[in-house]
């Protein structure tokens, strides 16, 4: 069944996204399809709405193509990592066509119901899109942003790892849960110890625009600790996850309260919420490589670091 579900998702990208055959959605997508997207690209609800969106986008972005780099499946869920490329020909988020090539990364997860796509969760490198369009905002000039700390509401303390968990080569959603617990713990040494236990020597995290494109263990810890100093009351909800072989994907909804100045934003004291999608690969020594994308524009808009972009979704 997992391979059949992967084939359905491949059809979505190859036939619908890459070739504009939106009629194929009648075969592979439920009429009441639900989307959980980021602020910039929005969350269309319903198959017909998505058809219109794809058709309109392909008229604006010439040669729109999704290049799939990884695809994983577990049960009725499928996760993918890819990169979109196109040429900017029409007005896109208020910016007239430039003729420039655009490219950005994306992570997405799909729920398959009786042979059809029923739901999707995704994040794209939305800050990269903004920068490539030449939109001038405080966001485009911002300092590096951290991955978002999180605390699992279902676990009260950090579980102690055993020798088997440190040496296994298969991935597990428990790796994500352990990191979530450590990130929410007020004791900074818990985060340091957990990173030491979870990450393999030479671990690499591929980031997004506005943060280091590649981070090792030490730089990752620095940005996470910096974030923890500014935000409290962090909560995380796991909305979807896929584990297959040595890879694990997770889509998280995060919430927190800003208690200190951060990236030029004065203390707001108000609740903030956004989503984050990650993919991690495990070796026998621990998590060896990862990719992370989050709704950066949604977070920054809530903080008042940037205005609403004309024509954006959400």
C-alpha cells in the first residue's frame, strides 16, 4: 500500500503540478481536499479551488516544475522533499513579471484516503521566494532565525536513552519527541545533552533563507538557545508524521509568547503560532542529516517585522 500511495503523490507532482493536467485531480484527490499551508502560499480548501490555483499559478510562473528528491511513506501518509523551479512571467504577490528564474525548497506530507489525496501539510522556503522577487521588507534584511523550540504536551520529562537507541540505524518519531521535550525544558544543559545524544558526529542541517544554509551541531545549539531566551510558554502539536527506514518526517504546529526583544521586534507579550516541517535521516551513530522549513513569514508578520504582502495566501 505504501508504494501505491507514493505513486499517487508522484502523479500529483508529475502530471498535475509539472504538466498542468488539473483534470487528473478528479482521479487522485477527494472533492473535500483540505490543505494546511504556510502564510505566503495559503491553504486552499476543496479540489476545485486547488485546480483554479494551480492553473493560475502556472500562467504566472512559466515552466513550473517540482523536482522530487526524497519520498517516504508509512500507512496512509506520504512525505516528500523537493525543489520548485520556474520563470517569473506574470504578477506574483504584487510583483510584475521579471523574466527571472525562481527556485525554492519545499517539504510536504499527504494523507491518502481510499486511493485519493485527502489532506496535505506543507512548508516552503517562503523567505527565499520573497527575496528572489525583490520585495523589500525588514524580513529580507533580518538576522538568522532559529528553528523553533517546542515542548511536547504529552511528555513530562526527558526519557533516558539506552544503548540501542543511540546505535540503531532506523529512524523514529521518538527522536523528534525527545528533541521537543529538550527544547521546552528551561534547563539549557538538557538541550545540550540531548543534541549530543541524538546527533551523529558531522551532523548537517540544511536551513532556509534568513538562517545559515548549513548548520552543524554547535551552530544549531546556538540559534536554539538564542530563541529560547526570547520566547517562553512554548507548545508543540504533532500534526502528521512519516517514518520509513532511516528517515522521519514531521509537521509541527508551534506556539509561544515573546518575552524579550528579538530580531528588532520589541516585546509583544502576545501568543504566536506557526508551523514547521522537518525531515531527518539517521545513521548508526545518530541523526546525521536534516532539512527544516517553517512558516517564517507568518511568524514575522505576527511580530510586526514585516507587512502583509499583497496577494499572499492565508
